[in-house]
């Protein structure tokens, strides 16, 4: 029991953590409360450090086959129509992964589940809702909410990957989740629309204080994610009724579009005041949440997964002192609080709040220079490297 790991949460962070630990020969049990992987519109972009990790796990080529390989991004000033094209060609000299990848989280989950099925030391259980968790020096015991008695799952360590409303964080660790809630609502839509005919690349940040949006291509079949912002004062129940009117001014041209899915959600900047309590650690949205502008929530979560696989692997397989789990907590919190969260907030300000005026002109002058400077572009596209932890 002392060498096994229980993972609460079967989203991308939980499943990738299970795969990393499982490939190290560690016994893993994943407990997911829902019946199946979530397919609602969620973050889907993975930068170079994560692609390297996917490659080491043996899933990169398969994911590239079902996703969109991105080698550039654009900034579009909505009211003037100016595109600022940022090519990733400059990264070929410094990276084996001069690209990023767009893949829906539900597709990631299916690929990882297939890979996990090859590992006899990993068990994934859906419809496994956690009722209680207890720990002592010997290990961790999870009681499932499956009747009067309640099944108990035992392990040596537990990783809470159960999202922003984490049972592990709220009920067991009882740690604070300090931060702010933004006053606006985001609306993520999955639509079929010919953005490429209008000059859009696979990722376009549309800058405007009224029609700002993040627009990314999801799959080779022509599905796109268009995420915009609206007032929280508007009724959430009628979000879907307002989409057509919003798209009249937000989308380019007058081409037909088809809505596949939409999902409204509130935005936050929050971080747990610790990511470790004894034999329990947090990863992903259970530990920290951010507004999604720039994809830094998902990026931070997968980088948590990479780090927790490394440190738990050292503790279990190499006999390293468990104090390294505190180092994990401290480093991942610092990277989120000092790097990821401020950049995500800055991205939100630019995309959704930048009105015509002096501030925008200064920003445009900087971005025009960047689009023509390989050195500035390399610095821009290497940002995610700052979020990687090494132990």
C-alpha cells in the first residue's frame, strides 16, 4: 500500500499523472466521479514543454494526428482589421518542438485511457465519487460514496486532480483558496465557421473592448473554439439565446456558422495556500485556477502533473525523502502566483479590454516590432519554459 498512488479526478491532469506514474511501474488507482470523460468546451492548447512530455509518454504522434499543429499565431485588431502575424519558425533553431498543439480534452482523455489500458498496474474507475479521505503515517484511505457501508480504497499517496471545486482541497486539506473572481462571464463556443477564408490562423487573439475573443481551430474537420466575454449581470440561463446577436459583430464577414456547443463560466485567479498536506498533494485546477486567456490554466496543470510524477517517482522508486513534496508545493505555487497568473491577467486585459487610444497604440507598436524580430518572437514563444519545474 505504501508504494501505491490514488488519483482523485480523471480529467487530463489526473489521467496524465496516472500514465506518468504507471510507466514508472507504480501502482495507481484513478477515481473519477463522472461516468465518462467531460466533453464540454474547455482549454485545448499545449505548448512545447508539454509536447516534449507527451513524446516521452508515447502519445504525441497520435495526438498530432487528431489535433491541429500550430506553427504561428495572430493578433487581430477588430475595429481596424490589422493582423499581426507571429511565426514560430524562429523556434526551429532552439527547440525540437517548434509548435504547439490543439486537442480537445475529451480526445486527450480517450488517447490516454487507451494507453493506460496497456498497463496492468493502473486502474481507472469512473462513477467513483469520493465521500471521505483519511491519512496517517501508514498511508491514505479513501471512502467512496457507494452506499451505507462505503467501499474503501487504500494507497500510500494521494494526488488531488479533481478540479476547481476539489473535494480533496476543500473537505480534506481544508486549505484556503485565496484570490479574486472576475466580474465578467466567459462564454466558450464550439462552432463550424470558415475562419481561414477570412485570414485567421489556427490561433487568433481578437483585440477589442467590445468584441474581444480568443479563436482557435480545434480539429481538422473545421471545428473552431470562439470564446468571448459578456456581463455577469445578463441571465446565465439565456446565454444561448444571445449568441446569434453577439456573432453579428464578433465574427468576420457574413458567412454561415453552426453552433455545436457552448458553455458559460465565471473566471477566477486563485491559488491554494499549500499544495501538500502529508501524503496528499494537489495538481491542476484543484490547486490553482486562472482566466483562460492564453491557455495558462491547462498548461500549468499539465506541468503540475509532470512535476508530481517526477517527485513521487523519486520518493517511491528511489527512496528520496518526502520533503521533496513540500518543494513541489512551494515551486508550483510560486510559478503560478508570480508567472502564470499575472500573464493570464495581462492577456485578458489586452484581448478583452483594450480600447482605441494611446495605450493600444503603444502595444501595437511593440507587437509590430515583435512580429519582425526573431529574437523577440523566441522570447515570446519560450514563455512557457518559465513554468516548468525541475527536481
